[in-house]
C-alpha cells in the first residue's frame, strides 16, 4: 500500500515541480525580506516546528463537523467549521514559512501537500457558505465537508511523508550521541607556523565527524560542520556580526561560542565542541555538554 501511494505521489512531479518552483520563488523572496516573521512562524523561538503543532488542531476540530451533522446539531457543526477553517489558515501560514526554505524532492512533496490542503480549505469554505445561506441541514454541505475531510486526510498523509520519509525540518543531529572522550582533531589547513588561520572558518576532522573551527585569539571555537537545518556545510559559510557563522545554503546563523541558533530557517542548535591543545602538539576536541 505505502509503495503504491509513494508511486502515486511521485507521479504528480510533472506538475508539482513547476508549481513548486514558482511558489518557492515568491515565498522565499518574501520571507528573506521578513526573516523575523519567518523565524516566528517556523518556531525558532520555541525550538520546535510550529507548523507541526498547529496542524493537529484543524484535523481534530474538522473531524467533529460530520459528527455534529449526524447528531444532528447544525449550530455546533457551523462553529466547528469556522474554528477549523481559522486553524487551517494559521497552520498554512506557518507551513508556507517552512516551505520558503525547502528544496529538492521534499519541495515536490510539500507542493502536493499544500495543494491538497488548500483544496480542502476551499471545500470547507464552500460547505460553510452553503450552511450560512440556509442549507444547514441539507445534503450539499454535509457531503462537501465529508469530501473536504478526505482531501484533508490525504494532505496530512503527504505532509507526514515530507517529515518522516524525507526528513524535512528534522534536526540533522537527532541521532548523534554525546560522548566525552577527547579525540585528535585534524584541521584541513593550518598556517605555516602550525596554528589555525584567523578570520575565516576552517574545516576539521574529529574521528568520523567534520567540524568547523574558528580561531578567537588563543581560543579555538568549534561546531559540527553539518547544519542542523538541512545539512549544509558550515565551513563553506562565512563569519558575520562578530562570533556568528552563517550557513551557505539557507543562511541560518549560529553562535560559534555555544552553537545556539540565532537566525532561521534552522530551529535547532548546532552541536558545539570544546577544543584544547594536545600534549606533543596539535589539538583535541570533545562534544560540549549541552
Ligand atoms: S542547510 Fe539550511 S540553513 Fe543550513
């Protein structure tokens, strides 16, 4: 069943890709122009995706519409419909902020998800309009809201795939262990005197992990090189605003001193590492306690 549904979703790519490219273009421009609004909507202040929190509300509320229709309790059905529509609009607004920095196959799938959700929203508005026009007890509003819920449930399935199958908005360090062992650090480049270059990020190897190093006087600041948002290489980014590193892919910013995210689209902190000089020369590092 899941394979067939995946095939069905992938078969939509001929129209989701161009539509997604177009929608991404203007949403990305808008939210790049308003990064504070984007960070609020994606949930950087909460450290958790807001869209995921908000989507539960409309699905639960709108499930009640046919229940109230069958009781029958038309006034409650109308109230549930109005609250559900408002909750859908809130969830969609947060979802568009996530979408503004979504790439590749996750964007194709997210385009399908958004299209289904917007279609369900239109159907719910039609159902509400019919009820308010005086057809509250009629078959038209009832079946329209049933159809809307089926479309809504399909959209929720596709949205689940965007996160659980394609890993969009999942912390890239979700499965990374902590560990307190000091390990030999191997910078990709050093100055002729053997020191870490200043004024720019430097990539380094720490066992199986890559780190980004920044020299701050005698101190070496280190974060994991893989951006928590979508895996961009921080060592390819740039230093900004004294002590922050900006990811080259979507411009998330992290504090080099402790890995705290200070600008989205990432909502997760970056693993930070302690670095110290090694007996006999060179450096060693270990993951900082978070
Ligand atoms: S990968 Fe998206 S901001 Fe770093």
